[in-house]
C-alpha cells in the first residue's frame, strides 16, 4: 500500500514529498526479503548440521575441496586435448568400415558366383547387379567394373554393373592395383573407394564407390558426426579449416569436439601417396564416450585412466579421513538410524561397522546378518528372473529355426509341431520345397535337453540345409539322401563333443511319380499307412555324430493318393501316464489307422489331444515332435512297395 501511494504520487504529482514513500517501501521490502532469506538459510544449515557427522564432513569438505576442484579443472583440460585426436580416430574407423563394406559386397558376389554351377559372365553380372541393389543408403553409386588382361598385359574394361551407373570406368587399370587391394584412391580430382578381386585367370572385378556427398551423408547418419571434405594443398590456409568448422557447427547445445582429420589417398596412376585431404569434424562428446568406452580406445585412454584414478584416490583419501573421524565421534545407534533410513529407501546393501564386543555391537552384527540374508534372497530372485529371461530369449531365437509356415503343394496335406519339454527344444523338423512336386522332410532328435541340445540342434539344421542344397535334385533321390546323412554325420562328429549325437530321418517325396525315398539314422521308424497296411520306414543306419565313417542305406516306397506317413520323436512314444505306462507306438498306430479318413491337421490335433488325455497332470520329460503328411485321394491307387 505504501509503495502504491508513493508510485501514484510520483506519476501524477511529481516533486511531492509523498513520492519518497515509493523508495522507502522498496527498501523495506528488500530488508524484509533479506531477513527471511537469512532465516531460511540458517534453518537449512541447522537442519543439515544437526548430526555431528555432517558437521565434521562439511569441515573436511572445505579442507579438501580446493584440491579436488583443481584436479577436476586439470581433468577437463586434458580430456579436451585427448578427445580431439580421438574424434579423428573415430571417423577414420568409420571410413575403414565403409571400405570393408565395399569389399564385402564384392567378395560375397564373387563367392556366390564361384559356388554357382553355371559360371559365365552373364551369371557373374547377375550376382554383381544383386550386390549393387543391396547396398546401404548413401552407397547407391557403387559400381562394379569387369577388366580383362589383354595379350599385351594391359587391363581393359569390358563391362560395367549397373550399366546405367553414372560412374565411368577408367580406360586402363593400373598394374599396382592387385588382387585383394582395398583403399581410397585419388582419380583426377575425386576420391574413390576401390576394391579389386580376381575371379578367374586374367579377369578382375574392381568395385568403385565415389567418396561424394552421398557417402558423407551416409557417414553422418551412422556416426552423428557433422563432416566436410576438402583437399589440402600448399596454398591451403588455416582459415579455410576454421571456415569449414564454422559451417558444420551443430545448431544445438550438445557438447561437441571440433577437429580436422587428415588422410592421404593413393594416386590412381602409380599408387603413390597423393596430396593429403582433410575432414573437418564436429563430433558430439557423448558419441565419442559411447564408442571408445565400448571398444578398445588404445593408449590414449591410459592418460584418462591415470587422471581419473588420481581423482578417485584423492577423493577416497579425503572421504576416508572424514568418515574415520566422524565414526570416532558418532556411535552405533546413529549408524543404526542411518541404516534403517537406507533400508526404508530400498538399499539393502547397507552394513554397520562393528569393532567392539559390547551389547550394541552385537545388535549391529545381528542387523548386518539380517541385511545380508535379505540381499542374498533378492540376488537369488534376480538371478532366477535373469535365467528365465535368457531362456525365453533362447526359445524365441530357436523358434526362428523352425519353418514359419507349412509348404503348399498340390494334393498334399501337411501338419507339424514341436512341443519342448523345457523352454528350448532338442527336437527338430524342417521342410524344403523344390518346385511343385518335390519335398524334403527332416525330423531329428538331439541327445539331451535344454540349452546344449538347442545349440546342437541349430548346428544340425545348418548342416542339413547346406548338404541338401549342395546335393541337387539331378541325382538319384536315395543316393542323395545317403550322401546327405553321411555328410551330416561327419560334421556332427567333428564339430561336437564326443558324447553328442542325434537321431535323424530324412525323406524325399516326389509327387510326380508317387515315390517316397528315406534314410533313417537311428530314429524311431516313421510309419507309412496305406489302406490297411502299416509300413515302418527302417532302412538307414546308426545315429549321427558318434562314428565318423558310418555308411547309410536308403529305402523307397510308393506314396500314392490316400496314403499318409507319420514322423515323430521318442518324446511322444515315451510319454507316460500316472501309472508309468508309456503311450507307445502301437497306441499311436491304432489311433491313426482308425482315423485315417481325417485331414492331416485334424489327425494331428487328435493325436496331441489323445496324448494330453493320456498323460493327464504328468509333466512331459522329453520334447514331443509330430509331423503328418497325407496325399489327397484320387481315382488312381498305387500299392506301396518295399524299397
């Protein structure tokens, strides 16, 4: 009110004595505000220093604060000096990753070509074109040039992939660029990522990626680093780099490091060192910290470690002195009070130091034992949760190894499933389709359970798919299956523990001529049902993985319309009820024969439902895998015959 009267007087009656009330009111407000600020500060200090320990710690903080601040200032200064060359090292590593990407794309295309049964230029150009389409964003100008060596020893370009690439092939390939070369070269006034590889006698592929703005944008996206590229000559002034750094400066306030990184490309004509080039960098500090603390930063971080260690030592010494003196004054009750507060906040790692032998120290020791028991219980619970999470991740990863869908072939019904006894399974089934009339069926059972069996199953799947793909459809199906199983046996024997093995059955179904070829390696014989007959698929050999040079046989049966075959693992047959009686192959066969008129999906569901009814509340001790394949009926009927 006083301030308002003085304010109005000065506005409408200048020079009146009452105008002094405005200044007087402001002085009073400032005085009252200062008074209450002091009262509040004193209250906070008293509250903070109510404990004797806090008073002592505050005094030691004043004594040791100045050295700590000086050490922090020195650490910040030295860290700045170190982070600048680290930023160049970081970007250089990313450039090397780009070089390796170019090399990898070329090598993969050449490898695929060399594995191809047809080797001509057209096939090679197809693989290279596919590689050019799969490049990461920013590397679309990657071009592959095919060179051939003439009788005079000169490498001449004969092809460019893709043909519409704006990058033109040099008229001659220098001799210094040899097979396996990878690096950055200077051609004219442009930089290029170049990789060379020989794919036949007198023929060479040269991959060429211009180091242009698209690649710079690609590096920016990968690294979060602002980049600018410029050549360096004798006339280059330092002000040019300052200008570049200003242009690429980050607009946000994220702490960053500015630096200029120099590198020397190879000259295209003779391979010698060309004029150096420079990359102006603006690197976020958090990017460098994340990168170098996740990888080996080299000797540069030794300095940071020494400085950090010195800081920690100084801080620990100061803290130890303060805490030691404080503990000599405070007592066990005070420690108990602090510990209870920390437990109330959820910190069960607190411990009370006990050195004497009186009753209070005994109470403190009991308190420590209680906290230790609670901590161990929480750690055990956390460990179990972690194991359960890891097993769930392993189960999800393993599910990707099974077929994501069942093949659809004319006149053929399929149903398949695998139920693991634990989180992960040692059973395995797979389908491989070739055209409209050929199908490979694989069912296996790894010895053991859990993670070890699942890992061996993944290796077995990879080996089987590789072998089936290598032995093509042009040879006799039975001979093909025996060779595949023999190769898988050698692989498992050489790449697994001596006690590791697997049962396995591989079959090939040819719908065109109604033939089913199969090879059984120690597996429970699958069953083929035709009219009223039941035929076990027995021919094969022993399990895979125990003996290196095992030979296998194959069988062949007619698999005509209306026939069905059932593949399964021992987990289905050995599933026991509450009386300990196993489900058994006879019960399975009778169930299928009695319901053979059903579709494969309905029959599959019926078998699993009957299995659940049989076992009741009993847990399954083994994985259960069931695959049912049925031919739809037609007017023609082919009687099965033994192979």
